[in-house]
C-alpha cells in the first residue's frame, strides 16, 4: 500500500503543468499521432497551464492586495483565512486516503466507456483532487471514509454524464469540436439551472450587457485592456490607494484582462490535434460511436465575460463578508470567484445580466459553506502538518467547487435535517437538470450542423 501511495504521490508532486503534458503526449501516441507532434501538443498545454497560472497569480496578488486593504481599514474580525483553490487542493492531497482516488476515477471512466454509458474520455486528471476533496470533507464530517468515497464516486459519474450532456454547448462557446467538460464546478447546474431557466423566462434575450456586446457598441471602452484599467482603478479607489497606486493597479488589471485571451489561445493550439486524433482513433475501432476529450475549464478562458464579472464581484464579496451574520471567512485567495461565475457563464451562454443576478445570489452561499468547512480544513492542516495555522485562526476555501452540493452531502451525513431535506430535493432537480440541459444541447448540435430538424 505504501508503494502505491508513493507512486501516485510522485505523480502528483510533478504538478499539473508537467503531469498533464506527459499524459496528453502518451494519449496522442496511443491515438496514432507521431511522437514529435504529440509531444508538441502536450508541451503547449503545459505552457498554457503555466501561463494561465501566472496571470491568475498576477491578478490575485495585485487586485487582492487592494481588496485586503479595505478590510484592514474596516477593522472587522474574520478569523478564517481563505486559501484559494490551489492551496486548498494541495492541502487535501495530504489526507491519508487521498492517493486512492486516482485509480478510482480512472477505473470509473474506463468502465463507463466500455459499457457505453459515457462518450467522455476524461484527460483532466489533475481535477481528481476535487474528488479527493469531496471524499475528505464528508469523511471528516461524518467520520465514515466509505461514505466519503461513495459520494466522490457519485461525483465522478455525474461529471462524465454532465460532460456528455453539454458537449455541443461547449463547442458553441469555444469553437473547439470533439471536447467536453467533466469539471465538477458545472454540476452546480443542478441547483443553478432552475434559477437561470427562470431568468430565461422573465428576462428577454435582448436584456444583456455582456462584454462582447459592450465592445461592439462602445468601441475601445469594450476592449479588455480598457475595461481592466477602469475596473482596476475603481478597486484602487475602493482600497484607499493614492493616485499613483490607483493608476498602477488600473494598468495591472488591464494587463491581466489582455493576457487571459492570449493565453487561452494556447489551449486551442494544444488540444485541437489531440481532439482530431481521438476522433479518428475511435472511428476506426468503435464503429458508430463518438468520443470526446474531457478537459479543464480554461479552454473557455478567452471570453472576457468571466473576468469582467469576477473583478466587479470583488467589492461585493467583501461587503457580504463584512455584513453577513455568521460569516467567519476573510476573502483572499479565492477573490476570483471562478467556481461560481464560470458555471453561470456556461448556463447563460455569457449573458452578463443573468450572470450578475446569479452571482449576487450565490456569493452568500459560498461564504457560508466556506465558514462551515473551515474547522475541518484547519483540523486536516494541524493533523498532517500540511500548513501552519496560527493560534486562534482557521483555514477556509471560498469559492469551493459545487459548494452547495458538498454542504448538502456533508451536513446530511451528520444528520442535519435541513441538509437531508435539500438532499431529497436535489434528486428530482438532478433529473430535471440533466433532461433539460440535454435537450438544449441537441439544439446547439443542430445549430452547429451535427443534427437535422428531425433528429432534434
């Protein structure tokens, strides 16, 4: 058992920018690509991952510092420090059973492919850490590791099914064929979809102020660098900066918004040949079957709607954090609310009005869930030595993927009646979501020319 643990830990220690290119290169060769072409595609993926991480760190460090200054000025006591996703997932990998989830996810994917229960070949192996997180939080809350792994297995299955039901939606948004999105954050659609569907009914499609339309209507003021500069300056004023610091932050925010779509193009460059190779491979060996390559969410990162709303949401996050009764989380590492705003972008097809409404509703949920799980992350850090926690402080993860579902699963496992009722409600909502989102996906398939009117 220790040998197996050491093998998987050594793989994990490579980090996503090294590990995923190796996996992608191997997959490319298996699919029949020549080694140099497969290696090139894999290496570009690593470059894209490093580039996206650098820009994210740059944005968080500069915009986050201004937001932190505001909190210091208020004197509010929020004792649980938000780590952000990278330290949080790094911490859960220190859990003693974490290494088991790697083979579990691979076996589930192979099993479902063999039985034709999914068409998604999930190569986004780095996000196995999210399944580890689910197993960990439920195990720590319930005291039952089997229950934790049981919910994590359900998550694996639902991620693959969701990828199947949204593949054409993803192609409509990115222009990349043959890919899908088995990322856990999109399972939030189980609870988000009824709200976004209600907004579809109440708000006409023309009620939209998405970034692309702003760009078309107001010229340079819709450009990424201009929007970033304006919003960055606003955050600087909000943080009490002087004029020099305000202008500097404006340029930094403009830089980040300019670089995001540039880096995102590298994902397309890397993944298109792999997608084409997978399609040809499956056509030769599985007559009549189609397969998609399951990837991480940054292939959508070129759209500016995400980043504009994330920046605009930062002051709102701090207002909520300060005034929500019962919240103990100090926002920091998770200021860019990816796991709330990106699924809303996905469900609303980039409608900024609907995304903004959903963000206002979802932010308090994320803060309360982060407060709920803070003692458990802190206990893990203290037990394993994965992080140093000052006395009187706690560690939290604001913007946790599928926050609402993880809270429902964990709290219901310890007998919380509200959570049990919500768990029961989640079941019909899941059926409604998957049925409805699949129907919408067939419409996108028709628009993209994959199906005719009769097939829809």
